[in-house]
């Protein structure tokens, strides 16, 4: 060969020594000069060096091709080309490939180990990931499925570092088409994807119990609820001792019912306006500290409220003739439905409301009674109904000096300012005696109708209250908690006569 010389192939020392310059490929050599067997060849540019098997002057069989920068290939050669199974190492990146080659390209099945910890095992075509394979990135996330031009393309499953799992269609490394996402927190979405987010028709079952089945745009529900609305008049009027039913809707920004939503958890809350503590109040410091812990709630009516107990009239004990409000001349809802004084049986109460404000404790006189705080309500097709809602009686340990003046105006029972503190304490003592007697009645099973009659007379004071419906979905659906909705509630004395009130029972609002 021109510019080259033949090496003594049988000599191991010569095989590891310097070779004379020669052409880059063994072409045009005489038959006698064609390399055969095992040998070492250093190319004239000194960038390449081959050590391995030769056949008719070409690299053929097993050999190792080394590069000046430290990279190398070791494996099978056919007629001078890298062909078959082999190992390729790139010194510049530290990456290593072990698998099949065709004409020097990664082609067929192989394993690529990247220096940063990533790994791919699967099919290659012309040096790129193509076909079916398993890819593990440096964060430990795994994808198993179809590839094209080094990207996830086609059907495949991926497990993310946070535990989420996706199974479905991919286009150019993005989720697109139909797919199912199983989140680590239990949330499941099934439907259409585009640009790696929810797009199109899909249904999500949130870990909180909320379900949205409808159209999605760029990862968000197209008809997502934005507010809570309590239907009916701005002010609800009720007769003392009556129950009401509240209809609630979840609406979008256009005021339309979010009928594609189910499962948001709503809670009803009642409050009464706070009042300044009199400067001459003789209430003990302990009481002041205790009542200071009743966190006030801001309302849209320009004043703050503290929690006031609500009850659920349980069927079979204090039965209601009806639960729907009656419409009055003023357009207000009126539930003039007094509770009949029937027999009652003791029953342990359920847990009180959670959330804003404090709920009554066992000391409030509810232990053993057949009265329960209203249950939470799950939204169905954007709507919820709170039935048989009643305001509880004035509690024995409730601070009368914190009640608003309106509670006394209707009944003509407002205390004078000079003795309000003393009278408040006397009322508290008197109410505690009532609670004690009621506790004794509980132990005896409420067998005495006379005692039961006195208990039924222990009702909410007339006046102005605030009703609030707020969301307590946990965790919040898509990270959003809806703002609460408020209504003013006016309670009139039981003997109040209101003209032009129709006595038939009708719904104040419809859904």
C-alpha cells in the first residue's frame, strides 16, 4: 500500500509499537499485502487506531477502534464497517452505548447509559431513539412506550417523580390525544390532552371527592364554579321556632349554574353581631379570655359576627310540618312553621360545625338532646340544599353582652346600660341552672312532659342574624376555595302577626 508498510503480525511487541504512516482505509493493495488475522494499525492522521481482526485487508471480526480524544468502539466489524453488536464510548460526554450497529450507526436494540444518570433501553434507528423503549431520566422518572427522533411519540406510560402516572398518547414529547392520569394523591383524570395539559372533553375525579365532567381549556374546566350563591331574597324573615330550607348554587363568572361539577363540600354557618364589652362589665377575666377566642367573621354588611349555633330538626323528635319558606308581601322568605311540642327521646348529638367561629361544646346544653348541627352538603350538578335549618337557643355560657341590640328590640327585652353587666351574669347563672335541669332530664329519658315543655320554650331570641354558606372542600379542588355567600336572617317573635302572608307552603326559590 502506498505510504505504508507491512507489520510483522505474529509479533506482539510490534503489534503494540508504532506503525508506519498509511492510508485511512486499506484499499488498492496487492493481494500479498492484504492484512489477515489479528493486528494493530495506526492511521496516518494519528486520530484513529485499530486493533483487531482483519480479512483481506479490511477490518473484519472483533476489534477495537480508538480515537485520539479517548473515545472508542469495541465490537464487531464487517468488511471494514462497524456492523453487529458492540460497545461505543464518547469521551466528550461520558455516554456509553451497548447494542446493535449498522454501518457505524446505533441501529437496532441497545442500551444507552448517559453520564448524568439517564438511561435508555430499547430500539434505535440511524443513531436516534425510535420504536419501543424504556427511558429513565436523571430525576428517576420513567417512560415506557413509543419513540420517534429521540422523543416520546405514540402510545406510552410515564411515571413522574411525584408519583403521578400517565398512560396514553404522546406527540413530540408532549401528552396529546387521549390519556389517563393517576395522581399520587388519588386524583384521576381521563380524557383529551393537548400541549401536555387537559384540553377537550374529560372527567376528573379529585381526591377531595369533587368530580368535573365536561370541557377543559388549557388545563382548566371551561365551566368551572367561581362563586357560591344562596338563592332567594336578600333578607330572610322567619318566625321564632321555625325552620328554613336554603337552596344554594355554584355559578360561573356569567352567573350560570356549574352543572358539570359534583362533590364540593359546603357548610352552613350562623353568626350574630358582636357588641362592645361595657367598660363597667363585672364579667370575670376568665370569661373575657374565653369569649375573645370566639373569632369574629367579617360580613359584607359592614359588621363582624361571632358564631351562633345551628340545629337540624331531626324527624321523629321535633318534627316539622314543612321546611320550605313562605313568601310574604315584602318578597322576603318567611318560614312560619312552629315546631309542635311532641314527645322527645334523648339522643347523642353529632359533631358540631367546623371552620369559622367556635361551635358549642357539651357545656352548651346540647348533650343528649335530639338536636343536631346541620350536616355538610355535597354539591350535585352545581346545586345543594340545606333542609330543616334552625337557630339554636341562647346558650348557657353565651356572652349576652356580645349579642347585638337587635336581639332584644323585637321582644322588648333590651337591658338598660347601667345594669347590663349584672343582668348578663344573672342571666348566665339562670341559664346554667336550666342547663343543669336539662341534663337531669336527659339522664331520666325526658319522661316528664312538663320538663319537656320548658325545654321547648328555651328558644332563639328574636333579632337579626347572618347566615353564611362556605366551602370546606379539602384539599381544595384545583387549588381553589370559593368565597362564602351571606344572607341576613331576621327572627320575629312567635306571636308576631304579619299581614298579607299566605299560609300555604311554597318554595321561595327554585333551582
